[in-house]
C-alpha cells in the first residue's frame, strides 16, 4: 500500500520529532531500530492530512499516544482515526500516563496485537 500525505506536513513533522513528549520518547526507545519483533517503525509520520505519532508500514499500524491535549478532542480524534482506518490502516491508542507508568504493559499489548494480526 502506498502511503500518501500532504507535503506541507513534512516540515511540521520534523519539528514534532525535535519536540517529542516524554511518553513519545519512552515508547520510541523500544520501537526504534526494529526492536519491536523486527518491525521498522517511523515517528511523527505524515499520512494523508495528519501526522501520526508512530507508524509501521509493513503492519499498516499507527500507534497514537493521547495526552492531556486530547481530552477535549475525542470527536476529532475519532473522525481522524476513522478516516485513516478507512484506507486500510489500523490504529492502537494509548494514554500518555499509561506509557509513562507502564511502558512494559504497552509493549506487551503491541506485541500481542502483532501476534494476533500477523501470525
């Protein structure tokens, strides 16, 4: 599947990579360099009209971390996720606090998702 994106988002994605949240940094330490079961993940990846936190092209998997800025954006996030999933992508969402307090649990959830969907 070819992933398309709005080229104007590329510069903004680079800025987001430079200013990652603590939970993004914590999770990235376990996803980068094919550490997650040999799969290649990208961070702050432009897809369509959005920038997703993490993306694995081989799995068509988006991983999103929802912090306090998402508290009032549930409807917007749902619409965004529906649009991305309508193009064949899948999305796992985690709370910022859960990544900070239980990154191993988050990693286990991701591994289990991969085992179930890509046996």
